[in-house]
C-alpha cells in the first residue's frame, strides 16, 4: 500500500507538470515523441533543422500509465481430475494426487496490475541530450527502479561551435545503460507502461529486447542507415565474475525513405552476436513483464519463478555463443501499414552436449507479420491483425516445438496522448512433451488496454 501511494503521488505530480507546460515548450531536438506523433519513428530523428535554439538546460518530464482488463482462458492436455485413473500416464502414485502433465494456474477475468513509467529527458547543451527511464510500477518489481539511461550526441557544438559539422550532420552517438538497437520490433513493442507505439497488447513470442551498457555509432545519409553497437553483455551490472562474460556486438544496415506523400518504405537487417556469457538475456531481459498475465503457468510453481513475468513468451534458454539475425520490412501507403519480422537465432547452453561430448547448437526461427489500416481524422482509428510463429529446440529437449499466435485488434486515439485498444488473442503450443505444462497447450480471449503517454 505504501508503494502504491507513492506511485500515485508521483503520477499526480507528473500530470500537474503536463497541465502547466504547453506542448511546444516540451519539444526537444532530435527526439522521438512519447505520443501518437512518435509512432513509426524508429530511431530518434536526425534533423538539421533546430526546433529551438539552445538557451540553457531544458528538462522534459514525461511518463506513461497503462492498465488492462484481461479475459483469457487457458488449458493443456491434462485430463479432468475425475478421469485420471491408476495406471494411466497421467496418474502419479505420490500421495499428492499429482500426474504427468503439470496443472495450470487458475485464472479468471479481471484487471491486471497498473503499470507506470517516469521519463526524464534533458537537453544539456546544443547537440547533447540525456534520457532516463524509471519503472514506477511493473510486473516484476513492486518498487520503483531505474530501467536505464543514455547520453545522445548529435553534434559537437557543446565542445566548440561548428566542430566537425559536416561529419556530425550525418552521425549520432549514444552511450549508456540502454536498450540495444537490435532489429526494428523493439521500437514497436510495449516497454512496461510505454505501450502507445504498440498497436496490439502483447509483444512478440521471442521478445528481442536487451538492456546492456555500451555505445552505438550511427551514420545516416539520404535514407541510408548504418549502425554499429558494442556492449558489455551484462543485464545486472557488476565487476564480479570478470571471466564469465564477453562483449556483445550488434550491427544494423537499412534504408528508410518517404518516397511520396502517400508512400514510405523501410527495410533493415540486424545482427546480434555474443561469444561467451553466463546467460544470454536477449529474450529474457524484459522485467516489465508479459501482458498476458499467468497464462500457461504451472500451478505449483512459486511466484518468483522465471515464468512468473514472461508468461506467453518463449525464451530458448541460450547461455553461450549466440548469433541472431533479424530482417524487418515496413511499408506504409496512405492508411495501410505492413510491418514484418523474420528472425533466425543459433545458440547453445553450457550444459548441453552431444553423444561425442561436444557442446551442441540449437536453432530457432521466428516470423511475424502485422497489417494495420489507420483511418479517420488524423488516422485516430485503426484495425489490424498480427500472425506470429516461433519454432525451435527448447533447452533439454531433443526435437523442435512450435508456438503459433494470432491477434486481431482495434484502437482509438482520444487525443495524441490517450489510446484505448482491444484485441483478441489465440495462442497454441505444438510438439511439447508430456510432463510439460505446454503439452497440447493453448490460450485465447480478449484483452482491453488503456494507455496514457506524454
């Protein structure tokens, strides 16, 4: 209760700030707006035009708040208790009434935990900007904690006016404990309470989201984009265990062009590589948690287990030598919008060996296609569908499994800062062995989400 009261007080202060300052006073240079205006922006803009000449440090206080109503049912291949007889593969003579397939947590229809973010964006000087995000309330942490932050350099006027001006017109540098720019899907996903960029409620099955300390170097010219990033490979930062982690290298190459008033095309390819680490967090770093609360979770698992906040997602459990490649096409013609994802990942775990004693690789393939139609005044309404599938070998398994998800949804922007959306989700699990809660598993239902972001 004390945590909740503190969070509500912070939100009241945040909304008071919004009412005091006009929007034009809050805009920053080369900044992705946290509202409807930031949709389909991807990387922060690189503009030569100055929104406002630097006349002193400017602090932009913003944030977001999100709430869902969830009405989802789930089930697996476990028969009803009354049909489990001695001698059946579901019966366990342990005196506890157990059986081979794990029972699922009982869930009903109700509201989920309200999540909230606090953002501080500070223009420190001409061409020098800081971003800091704090999760005030998230599924994984009951208390407020800092997600991360970074410094963005767009020119060197803060060192000397006009220094390397011709170069810096095309170059951007980011340094900090920040979201790794692998692929384009992380620009459209929900980041705890910041879900206004996501047209649906949930993120993808393999949620490629990493948060590491490092730096990114960007070069942009006439629609072309090239990025190289180097990070330390750690989610939890510490100087202990120095030999367990090697650096992560990420690269991106793409082209993004507004060809006419009606047509925009973007195509990017990204690669993520880490040679050695205690654990690969590429698909398990989001401590904001899954939007589909408690689906397909083992009824007997403790609330602190890993599935507790990743329900409905898939983490292959890689711990070593991972290479992931993602290709993202994006097309927008008038109100019609297509975004796609093709991803292939190869990695291994230290504890997995073949018959010859060699460490073995496992492979995953991840595909997503999303079609939207935005319409109405200023495209304030949209309808759309998303198909998402992932297949590969889970840690400890000898054959591939497959997960398929289908979403249909709609949304309405009441203002550029307020969004309401509704979706129907259907997800099915195939080829999981008996003894897993995912054996013949599926869930489906409706989720309604309200978003405030400013």
